[in-house]
């Protein structure tokens, strides 16, 4: 028996922006339930919901004030149960974000913790005395700008926050905190949830000795807020104790049937691939992990190959999840526009490439529409980093604008009220109803591509062997159960031509032509070549 999550396609829903059912301009659980037929029609296996728990919404739900409730913005626990039941009827698994490394400062735990040094929750968060000159205990940075420490005059101490000052970090060195967090996870498993997406999975523990980080050995990431990237973040995250907690969480999930945990590794580049491997290398840790390695501006055959081969080498028995977009980064059709013949060409190429990767695949709501980043003005923003550092930082709102369902309906069918983020004309041109009506639309292409992946033994079970070809070509072979596919992708705007040594035929969706021994790929072209015997490719 093969676990359901291996080679699954997971569809991320950002609840605020999927479907508003009550007209308040914010998406909700009833709206999600109403639109689940669309998700199921894609052929995906699972939905992942970004946070739906009670929250002051300072960071759009990633500041949790109650781990075992539903924020009234989204509905009730009964609405949640109804949504899960409908998803299961449609054959969809359901996982939710678990934001365990930190809470809101409005969580009852933190409200009690900050009262004194000696109450029942006093050691549930990371507190430290000021240095003799009053400065913070370490040089650690916050992701959202400024120090990762906030002084609290009531306790006369600093508390740690990796994100907003209103998101204090829990102290996982305290076993009572670990037990309490595990209990909240059990609550959702008992309600029928199929697993968790673990936010910032490498951030749970900090260095007990509170050692400051050294300077980064590589260039910082290019972001106006990225003082964080100017340090080698050795002591504020990815501590060895993280693995022990993951093993406890895995022991809990193993008490249930068919549960899956996927962890978000908060790192970039090669380090992220190494941590993905470490966190999935054992059957008593995460089922799989993903990182930001493919969610950035890097777009080259060497980059994608190094990500996949790096994981293969670092965790030969581990399992990866790959995605190109999510709620934290610009949509990839816009992010990689300089390499695209057109937006539609990039949408098709990226779909074909991602679905050919070995492992589990994640797609973000709207990807199936070829959706592009929304251009916003300052007065339309809600994202804290953008509000603070505009215009150098545009923030994450541009990828979070509402789904577009009906071309001619108010707000494209998302809401009868005023949406929390605007629905704009460039997005509406990609409404679901318009693409349903167009026979060769990107929406139908996604359905065909997902169906092809699921029907192909090579795509679902085959190991990956890369083929050495010059830039801008990415090529690899996957084989399983008597089927061999060689997948070739042109990551440029220019036509490419390859000579085949061997016999092959085109299989599945493609943007290219095979004439005898010549494979022609137009700009952003791609092909899956099926063959029984050996096949080699050469340019020129």
C-alpha cells in the first residue's frame, strides 16, 4: 500500500481570498465548501488551508490567539466540520496550517506570561534580561524589520519574536509548552483533519545560551527588510532540539490512520535543501518538507536541477514537496516574466515542469488560471512589511487578492460586499467561467496535465535521472512499471532544437514538435518523450 500523500497534488486555499459567502468582503468556510467542486474538478488530492483560527489578524491569521477554535471571520466549528465532510465526499483530503512556533500577544498564555516572573505561564515564552546598557540580549533580527526582541516594561525583560512584535515566540525548551502544543494538534486530528502544514518548522527552538549570530558568509538576500539575511542564523533557529519535537509530533500523528505532515523550512538556497533532507530523513520525523528554494527569482536549469539533486543526495529516503507559488511570494508567472514568451506560455511551461518533478506537488489557488501578480497602490495594502517599507518592499498582498470566478459578476463573484483586497481587471480576464468556456485555456491544460501525471507510472513512481544539456534546457528521465519518459523543457524565449539518438514518441500535453529524430521546442516549449529503448539528446 502506498501512502496517499506520496506524489499527491496539494491545492493551497488562502481562506480570506477564496470565496466570501456572507458578504463581508472576507472569504469564509462556507464559501470554500461551495467552491470545492471546482477544486475537485482539477484532479488534485488534497487542500491546504492557511490559518483559520481566532486571531487579531495583525499577520492575517499567522498570529493565533486560540489554537482550538475558528475565527468568526471564517465561520464556526460546525462550518469547519461541514467543509471537511464535503471535501471527503469529493475525495479530497484536508490539511491546515499549524502555526506552532509563536502565538499572538493576545493569546491567554502570553497575557498571563507577561504578568510576572513566577506565574504558571511565566516560562512559556522566551524572556531575557536586557544587557547592562539596556540593549537586547542578542543581535538577532526580526523578519519584519528591526530587532527580534521587544522590551516589556511590565516584566522588565525582553521577549523574542521572529516576526511582528505582536507575535511572541513560545519557549519549546519548556516541556509544558510542548505538551500543550501537542494537545492542540490532537484536537484537530480527533476532528477528522488529514494532516498539518507546519509553518516555520525549523523555528521552534532557540539557543539556550542566547549566543549572537555571526555575519552571513554569503551575500544577503535582496530585500529592503533583509537585515535578517545579513547574519548566519545559527542560534535563533534550526537548533538540534527541533528534531526531538518533530519526533514527538510524528508519534502523535502515527496514532491515527493516513495522516501527513509537511513542514515549511524557513531558509533559502542550498541550506534549505539540506534541512529538508534532515527533517524527512527518518520515518519518525516529517513525512515531507518544502522550502523557498523554488519560490524565489532563480530560474535556470541549473537551479532546478541542483534543488532536486541536492535533496536526492541529502535525503535518499526522504520525501520532498515542490511548489512555485504560495501566499508569501509573488506569483511565478509574474516573477519569471523576463523569461517568458507570454504570460500564458510561462503558465503552461511551469505547470508542465512542476508536475513532472518527483515528489509531492503544491499549487496555489489561481495558478490553474495562469493568474498574475496584482499591482496595488499604497492605500490598498494590508501587509505589515509593505506598509512599513514601501516602496522598496511591495509585500505579499499582490499574490493574495481574491479568486475570480465569474467575469461579469460584482467583484468577479468573490463577494457581494467590498473585498478586503481589490479585484482588478487584469485578474478578472482569467475568471474561472471564461477559462471554462475556452477549449484550450490554461485551466483545461492544468486538468489534462494533472490527469496525465496521475495516469503515468513514470510520473508517480519513477526516479529522476538528469540529462546533461546546455542552458536553457532542462531534461531528465523518469522510469517505472515499464514506462520511461524523458521530460524536456525550454526555459527561454528562443527556439531550441534537439537531435534524438533512439526512438521516441510525444506523450501527454506538450508544446513542441517531433519529426523523425528532431525535437523542436519553441520558446517556453516542453515535451514528454516516451520510449522503450535507450534515448540520448543532443543540441546543434
